[in-house]
C-alpha cells in the first residue's frame, strides 16, 4: 500500500514538472496546426452536402414554407455564429444578413403572409407584370440564397476555432503612428470635397432640376469630373484613422476617435442632399462597426436599434423627397411604414422574374457580370457613358439599363429605372447554381473578413473599404466591390510611400 502511494505521488510530481517545463498553450491564440479544425477540402464537402440536402428538402414543400424554413435556418446559423465568435467579430455577417433581408428575403415573406401586397406586380417604372413562371423562378432564387447563406455560415464553424486572437504580430508601416498624418490629410480632403459636392447638388436641385434628370444628363453636369473620387476619400481616410488607432485604449486616442467619428457621420448625412442614400447608409453602418471592432468595445443592442431606426426614417424621407411623394401619407402609414418600406426595398430581388423572361438563362449573359468592371474605364474615354440613352439601354452590358429599357423604354429615357440585383445577373448567367455560388462567396468573405486582422492591418483596411459595397450587392451588381478594393489598394500603397517619406524627412530635416 505504501509503495502504491509513493508511486502515485511520483507520477503526480512528474506530471507537475512536465506541465511547468512545457510551454503554455493559449486556446485564444491558435497555433499553426490548430488554426483550422478541418481542411479546406473537408469544409467544402460539408458545405456542398448541406447545400444539396437543404435544396432537396425545401423543394418538397411549397414556396411559402420553403422560404419560411430557409429564414429560420438563416436565423439559427447566425445565432450559432454569435455564440461561437461573438457579436463584434460577427458584425459584417450580421450587416450582410440585414441587407439581404431588406433587399431580398423580407419581400416574399411579407407578401405571402399579408393580402395587402401583390408579388404579381413590381411597382417600378410603369409597373412590371410578373408571370407565373417568373414568380416561381423568383421563389426558387430566394430559397437558393437562403440555403447558400445558411450552409456557408454553418460550414464556416468547422474552419476556425471558437476563439482566436485578432491582434496582428506586426504593424504595417501604412498604419504606424507616423502614418496618422497621411490618413488625416485624406480624411480632411474627403470632407471638404464631400461638402462642396453637397452644396453643388443643393444648388442644382434649387434651380428646378429633378433627381431623375441626373440619369439623363449624367452626374458630371453637377460638379467637375473627379470630385466624387475626392469625396470618397472621406470614408477611406476615416477607416485609416480607425485602423491606425486599433486597440489603443488611451484617453487621448478615445477623444480623437470620437471627434473623427462625429465629423464622418455629420458630413456623410449632409451627403444625403445628393439624393443617393445606399452608399451613404452602408458606409455609416460599416463605420459604426469598425469603430466598435478597432476600439475593442461592443456597441449595445439598443444603440444598434436606435441607429437602424434612424437610418430607416432618413431613407424614407430622402426617397419621398426625391420622388416628390408625401413623406407620411395614408391613415395606416404609422403602423405600416416599416412593412411598406422593407417590401418596396425588396423590389431589387424580384427583378430576377422579368430578367429571366427578357433574357433567359444563357452563358452569353455573363456580360452582365463582367461589364460593370469596365464601366470606370469606359467613362474615361466617354464621360457621358452611363447616361440613360437608347444606346446605353440596348448595348451597355449593364443589366439595370438593358432590363429597364426593354420593359419601359419611355420611362427609362425619362430618367426612371428599375435597379438591379446580383440575383438576376447570376441567374441569367449561370442559373440557380450561379445564385448559390455568388451568395456563398459573399457570405464567406464577410465571415472571414474580421479575422484578416490577425494577418495584417492592411488586410482589414481593404476588407472594410469593400464592405459597404458588398452590403449593397443585393441591390446592385455582383462585381460592385471590385473597384473599391482596387481603389483601397492603390491608396494603401500611396500611404505607405508617404509614410516612409514622412519619417525620412522628419529625421533628416529641420522642417
């Protein structure tokens, strides 16, 4: 008995010695081996299996139950994501789910549960009639997007540990302390250009011109070419300032972050006078998330709700003013305002129905995916490109223009439009498979984006610069975020060079 007791004590002491001499493994910071729980091939197999299973199961029930079940699956996947990763790191995917709900998912759910709405008529242009076949395609693409979103979020849980460090090992010189001056300079230039542009638009509207005239004559009639680019530096400069001060909890830095955020929000809201609201609101949402993420401080849910309701109200006011409608009309407007707003915003998703009727599913329609990438370069040689003319409506390669011209040419030439959505572009190009693939790719990007911070601050900056346009893809082209990514990359390279010059001349000159 004594020998057994001594042996047990020896084993215990040996174990304690081994634990004290071996390195401590921090589960919060995964090693190279533990970085991924499953290989990429295994995660891809899980994703494909979920896609096939969910598509088969939901195809066995009617569209009303399929869309409702898909919405429940998406909500469940988001809850799992929140519990494993946390609210702050899940911010981008939550925002993406919000814009997908507003622009795509909510419209059929509202219409299928209320007799006040009719999906057989799309309320844009002169009114677009939806056929029975088009309605079935619309329901199928909505279900496919819900399935792809849910499967991607669930598969993502197998690719990362439950928690991981988000602090990069080294700081990119473009975001070192000495680079603050460069980003502040861009921020100030952007603020001045944005305010100047707002003043020019106000003068333009006061002269008697309407919002829709801009689509006929082109936006360059309001301000000089290049002013919009300078105004966009407001957002990029703000992101740069936030990334420079990431995880700095000093009191001075907190005041600077608050001051720059206040200026950013005010100048952005003034920009609503230009009549365009999508880019402003998505940039504000991303700015709020980046403020929380880089500051290491979560924003309370009630603050998010107040912020969201405020943006919804502003969006309603801007939309009513630019169309000449009453801001609050109807006896039931107070009760129905949110429902009608979301339903009307979801028009973009239903455009897949008339697009499938007009263009069908054809590999030649891939031009709808590729042409938006060429738009900035085409405008260099033809500044009037993008104005709503017969030529643009017939052969621009842009779905929003060609669809509107085919459905209602007179309304299109008068400046009216139907909009666009990645759903219609992808379905007309590659069918349901295209919708699934595009939705999964967008969802994976917004899920993986916050974890790029563990690699470098530059990666986080480029991701954040593209995020507002990813959020707007449900109502725009699939390739919309590509140009902002290129712009952010070029600005990053410039700021790296300027930061190097700043440090050099500060050390070697008396200036």
